[in-house]
């Protein structure tokens, strides 16, 4: 078989219980016809069970599973939402993982497997590389503190399996090495600096999500950069002393224009988070260009109120400007839609005693060609 045992999480001893799960797995026609499928994204175990329990099934059962799940994969490949145009989206990476793992699991038996693998590695992966080089530069997952880690954790099984077969995707872009540093920079106490949609941040511990741990273990094992492997291992061990040689600021200079700076790498350091731009290739986005947050140790001087389709006490949505530390006038901030353009960073300066940045938000506050100026535009 083609998948690594570490990725094929169902052991042979559990196949008696796993095979009925595999045979009974279904995605409803209604969900298949929808914009995307959470059932498909969440259930990453199907390729793993097939691969590990192959010898425990009859040819009729194998054919049944292959036919059904291959249909799910090819249907999802045709969805624009989470497709190649959204390389920082959680559905994109759930699809990439499932495509690679299913193709590798069925490569000997299915005439569709190579085409599925080609879609993942030639179309999805190529789209990601273009995104990572320009709008995604700096290693920060643009979907934020809840959905961003999925971009890091979802593809681990696929990347490990491909590396075992001789192609280490981590050698093809520095983005994942940058992501290790970004996660370290974004960590405040036991949490990630909150941004974008996040309905679980208030529960605490967001810096120790399972997806981040899975990602850091992979980077400690497979990164082509010795320093990245060291930093990932330090993060797993919670060894802050290992960060001493890192710069005190992390600049994700792609479209998000995220600048994170701290006074030191001590646990009680002061940290400032400046989001000067906007995400790209996402399915989650707020009216938060120009937002800032400030913390010292685990205490917050000022932070945004995160949520997902939630509201503040007065009814304003958590995706809107009033939930963020941004410029507003008469409760209006960044344009709601039909933006004239993106924010423009005009200056960034780093010195021993300070970090400075300036941004022109004008075009992001104005809406053009909107059918509803009262809703979308900020004329002030």
C-alpha cells in the first residue's frame, strides 16, 4: 500500500470495527449538491481505513467503496468554494488531503486515482504555491485563529505520505517554514492572537489546537531547514528559551500585511498585533483592515471581540468594524462590500527600541459600483 502507517490511523487490529464504518459512510445527495460538504471535510479517516483494512474486505466491498467515495472526491473537486481559487480556505485543504490520501490508497486498483492525484498536485498545489509566494507571504494562515490552523493540520497526512514516496512538498516552498515562526509569533500566553472568524477562542488554549501540534510534529520531522526543525521541536516542548535568537517582530508582508512585534521572548513580554491589510484566497473575512491588538504576558490591554456569525451586545456583528480596534465614524468603518481597493502600507520601520508602520486605508473604506451605497460605502 502507498500510505504511511502513521497516516493510516486505523490499525489492523481494529479493522473488524472499522470496515462497517467504511461501508456505511455516506454523504447525502442534498449535501453533495450544496456549496461544500462538511461531512467530506471532517471525515478524513475513510482513505485510511480503506488502505489499512484492504485485505479484510471482499472484492465486491472494495469496488463498492471505491465507486462511491471516488464519486464524492470528483464531485468536491468541481466545487468553486474551497477550490483552486481559494488556497487559504479550510475546505481547500480538506479537499487536498482527501484527494492525495484517496489517490494513494487506491492507486493500484482505480483508473481514477492518477487523475485525482494530478488534480491535487498540479492544480491545487500549484495554486497554493502562487498564493504562498505573494498574497500569502509570511506564513500566516489568513482564515484566522480558528480556521487558520486547519490549513496547517489538514494536509499533514498527505505531505507525510508523499514524502515517504520521495516527494517532500516542504522543499518546494518556504511558506510552511515561515508558518512555524508565525505560530510562535502569534502565541500570547496559551492562546493565539485572535483574528477573523473564531467561535472557540473564549474557551482558551487556542495555541495548542490538535492541528497545530500535528503540524509542528511534521515540521520537526520533515522540514528541510535545520533551524525550522529546532523551532518546531521547541514549540512542542514549550521551550521559550529556544526562541532567544529569533527577531522580535514577524512581518507577514503579503496581502494581510500582518506585523507582530514584542518587547522580548519572555513570557511577560508586551506584544502588539497590527493587521494592516486584507486576507486573500479565504472563505472567512472581517471588516478589520487597520486593526490593532495589544497584550502583556497573558493580559490584554486591547483586543478584538471574535466570533463566528455572532453579535455584540448592541447587535453589531462580530465580523463588523465595531468588534475590532479600527477607525470608525458614525459606527461606519471599512466598506461592507464592493471595495474600491486594498489598503496600502506606506511605511514600515524597525529599530532597536520600536517598530513603526503606517497604512492608507482610504480605498478599503470606500465602496464603488455598489447597488446599495448606504449599506456598503463609508463616505466620511
